[in-house]
């Protein structure tokens, strides 16, 4: 970054801007050098390192119609943290590459960083670097780094025959919140649904607390339950059968149209709950862990292995079983409902 890029975008000079976003103190002892040199440096000698990156583009992944810049920063980091949770990793660091629109204000840029900083503090993460350029639309790319014990990585390919399939929390809430905002729906508990859209809670605590479980396949629900289940089934080369009636929803979810309920809980996505599979012998232990965190956990189905159907997901509904295809709302706003594949 140099001064030139930021002229007219951020009224502060480069030095002042980086100073403003540089943490006063770092939380992670593994860090040797944070912001301020050509690259950040950390040391890790006992754990494996998990890393992920996600990009948020204005009017593709979010709209200012439903999110303030604070929420954009908060959610963009939350989404990345959720990926680490889905691997069983403890979030530790993040780096931010940001395209700041010419038309934006200094206040808006700082709000993005305030949002990120608020959720980072919940999980003890440090901002250790980034890059800043100006452009036409907001674009925020966050790279996250997490640590995980090598035998506790929760790969998608870990599902096995006979496993139970479970999800945390309730599904469809984030999509309900988005629709409430987009269409000014007047419904009960709208604040709850709206918050689930703007400020998702990555299930890091559940993921870390479930370390006593020997083997678990995990995926976070970003593109919708149907899509994530298909990924698990494909990666593990097994079939998954779930029961529609068991999919957990919020008590106030029933106020929405039946068709919306079905689509939102299965294809809505962005709830950032975890879906996974676990051996029946470990199910009770996993339930206890969730209970200790006051996090609902629900068994929604099971895994079978049969060459003829492996790789597929099936849903039982009204005493009929049908294939559950992975269609999800890939780009919810602005674009079409692109099918994932
Ligand atoms: P360089 O010219 O070496 O790329 P920069 O001037 O871009 O360095 O950045 C200086 C320091 O500030 C680096 O440590 C960099 O990681 C950090 N930094 C720059 N922009 C951001 C940003 N938007 N968010 C977080 N850290 C940033
Ligand atoms: Mg740079």
C-alpha cells in the first residue's frame, strides 16, 4: 500500500490508517511479528496449521440494503472462522485484503474493521496483516489461520457406514432474516432472525470441546444443508439419509410459508451451524458436550454404504424418500440462483 492508493479514499495518510487498525497488543503467543513489516511471522511446532480464505463482494455476497459496514466486517470474518471450526481448528490469526470504493467514507472503512475486531476478540484472534487498495466496489478478502492437533482434524471424508448425522442449532434462520429485511416482512422475533443473517455465530466452542470424540466428519453450513450433506456423502463415498421432520428449526419459524420453510432450512444457507457424522457409540458423549455449551444438537439421519447409492443424499418426507440434490443459493443477492454444480 502507498499513499497514492488511499488519496481521497481514506482521509488519513497510510501511516495513520495502519496505526489505527494495528492492535494495541497481540493475544497469541505464537506470533513473532504482526503488522509492520513485509510479512507477519509466527511459530508453531506442535500443531498442524489450517488456513482458509473467503471473499465478500458488494451486491454479490452482501448488500448495504441489509447490512451496515460494521456487519459486513463482522460477518466476513465470522464466515472464515466457521471454516476453521468445521476443520476442528482453533482460530488464531487473520489477514485482510480490502478494496475500498472511491465513493466510500473513512468512517465506513473503520466500521468494517470494528466489526472484524469485535468478533476477533470473542475468539482471541489477532489481525496480523493485510493490504489496502481502492476500486469501484467493496471487496473484502480475509485469510484465517488456525491450529489443530493432527489426529483431530475433522475432514469431510471421515463419514462411515452406520454413523449418525447431526446438526447444531436451528436452520433457515439466516435466510429468514435476509428475506425479512429485503421485503420488509412484518413478523414476530424479526430481531432474532435479522441478527442470524448479519452476525452469525461460528461454532468454534462446540468444535473445540468435541475433541474427546475420536472421529467426526464436519462441514459448516454456508451453502445450505442439502449442499453440505452432498459434499460429505461425496467426499466419504457413502450415502446419507435424513428425515425432513427432524431438521431443527426455531420455534417461530412456523410463521413463514410452508414452502419457504422447506427451502430456507434445506437450501437457504448462511446459518453457519455445523453438520457432521459420528459413530453411534460416541453420540451420547457428543450430546453431552453440546448440552454443556447449551447448544442444541439434533440427529437428523444416518449414513449407509451401498455401492449403488454412495455419493447421494436422500430425504424422507411424508413417508416418501427422494433424492436431495445439492442446489443452494450460491450467490444470494444480485446474481441468479446459481446451482452449485
Ligand atoms: P508492503 O508495501 O510491504 O506490502 P504495506 O504498506 O502494504 O506493506 O503494509 C504495511 C503493513 O501494514 C504490513 O504489515 C501489512 O500487512 C499491514 N497492512 C496494510 N494494509 C492492511 C490492511 N488493510 N489490513 C491489515 N493490515 C494491513
Ligand atoms: Mg502491501
